[in-house]
C-alpha cells in the first residue's frame, strides 16, 4: 500500500510542468510489480490507491476553482471516480500477469482502461493519461507513429518490463525487450518528425488580454474578458501601424472573448479587424436563432464580421452540459449560469482563414484524440487551441494543457497556437518544442512566423486504429487469462 501510494504521487510529481518523463515508467513499474500474480480484487484495490494518489494532486486545480464555494467535494469526487478506472486497470493487470509476455498484456490492459475513462461517463475525462507526461523525452516522437495511445502504451510497457525484470530476473529476455523496444523506437522515430514548412509559412499574432484572478467571480464577467482583449488587440494595431510588429496574416483570440446572439454583431471586434486589415479568429459563446447555445470559435472578417465557425465538440460535464441538474447544483456553479445545455459540434474544426486551413479545438478538446487528427486529415496545415484557463488561478492546469498541445503537435506534424485568456499562451513547433510562451495573468501579445505543413503523419492516417487494436489486445488478454484461471481451477 505504501509503495503504490508513493508511486502514484511520483507519477504526479513527474507530470508537467515538471520535465521528468522517466518518472512515469518507474511509477507504473511499481504498480505492475505490486499487482503481479495477485488476486483480481487486490489488483483493483491497489490500482484505486495508485490512481487516487496520482489524480488527487494532479487535479488540484479543481479545488483552486471550486473549493471556496463548494468545498473539497467536487475535487475529491472527480479524483475518486477516475481512480476507479485505474483500479480496473490494476485488476486486469493482476489477471493477465500470469500470461506469457505479461508486460505486453499488462500495458494493453492499462491503456484500454485509459481509453474507457476517456469516453465514460458523460463523455469521459482524459486528463492524466500517461502520454501527457511525455511532452519531453524519447517517447514523444512515437506520437507521430501511433498517437497518444501508442505513447501511453510505451510508458506502460516499459513499466511492465521493469517490474518483470525485478520480480523474475532469470527470465530477462521478454522484460528487456519490453524496456528496450519503446526507447529505441522512440529515438529512431525522431528523424521522422518533420518541422520543415512544406506548405509555406504564416505570420500569426496571439492576443492575450488577461483576466482578473477571481475564480468563480469570473463567471459573470463576460464584458471584462471582451474589453480586456479588445484593449490588448488595439495595442497590436498600434504596434503594426508604428512598424514595431509586422502585420500578421490573422490574429488568434482565446476562448470566451465574445458573446453573440442571433444577430452575430460585435462592433469592437469588427473595428479591430478593419484596422488590422486581417481576419480574427475569436472564441465566444453563441446563441443561434433557434435558441441553441454553443461554445464556438469564429472567423471575424474585416468589413463583414461573423464568418466561418467551429463549434466545440467535447463539452465539459457539469459546466457546458449539465447532467442530473438538481444534483449538479450542489457541485457546480454553472447550473444557474446556463439554463440549458450547450449543443456540441459534430464536424472537425477546420476554418479557412487568410488563405490557409486552420484546425481548431477549444480548451478541453485538446485532451481528446478525435479533434486535431481529423482536422489535419481534412487539410489543416496549422492548429489552434483557444482556451480560457483564468478560472484556475496560478495552478498547474494551464501547463498540463500546454503539454497536451505539444503531444498534438507531434501527433499531427503541425505547429500549434495556444491562445489563453490569462496564459499560458504559446507557439508550439511541429516537433513539440515551445518557441514562445507568455506568463500567467499578464497582458501580452505574441507574434511569430510559423511553418505550414501538409503531409500526414502515420498517426493521422491511422486515426483510432491504435486505440482499437490495443483495446482488442487488452480485452482479449483478460478473456484468455480468465479462461486459463477457470481451467486450472477445474
């Protein structure tokens, strides 16, 4: 119990913003060693403890956000529910640990549990996937080959190999291969991670207008967010006119800057677009003529205003969509803020802007595997993540999200622009390196020349194939181990 508790906390301690990619395989190795050859119930219990010790500090930003008004219960509740899925992973790992080449099956089971908790309940919660600890290090390049699923599998495979090597050192061939193959494969893939501008370049501006650090007090401060970003954009206009900054091809604004009814007008944004002479890409709340609410990103054109848009695909449970409203009132302030659920989008986020195709995902979207890959497959040569992290104070949340953007950059072979209301805004190169970023709770504009890339990575071509392949392997291994166990009992 002490070992898995320490390992779970160590997994958190090795997560962004700390760059310690090597901690994650060691943490998984401890879990794998503890559950190896144990009963399924014991594996479940140890997995829950490991998961809770990892997720409770990782999700500390939930307490920063909601704690003053709702106490620790939302934070504890989310961490506990997600830890149950890691408990299921521990149970499955215990069961398959007696199979030949056990590290492979244990890793497949762990990643299967990750995939399940990324989809259920209420659309899932992918935060804390093993892949998101690998925004640096040799395994990052594997995202270009098989996406975040392959990166998570590689971390778990190394961990399983280390556990097997310690517990059964005489049978060293399989565990050594389990350790070596992902590491060597990751190093071998780095030359394949391209950064060349094979579809040209674009000059972009990211406007970070800042927000007051009010936590829940920000809930009804839409006008403050709007005005702050208009003011910051006016400084960009002044810098361009004075020649201090080259005119961008377009300017990216964060999530929740605008708020538009069916008329879809915003004189201040239209004035900024006209003065710059280039389109803006702006996130905001929108209400259509039929009354449906959306969290959307809009191209705002000089002269004509509201243009093409992307509607956020993955809505945040108990915030943008609210199940069990009467219960949710006890744990969420958004029940009273939005009287009806937002409507999610169904189409990949590809917006034509300034002669290029921009792939867009809003905030929470970046944690999911089905947003940016399809956008790249449909021709996006550059990606953008407008987000509003001002709710979470000076917590680690923004840096955890930036790590996800770094994974998506390598996965798709695209540069990624992160535009945040209060930081961290950033420019991420196609190899996952951060070439520019802002501080938290500052007003700052970034400008950069970024590469546009048209080629598709293997991960983009494969889509969800790695996830389903490992799910089949994981479920198949559990079924095979269960059959063997019943046969031996008989």
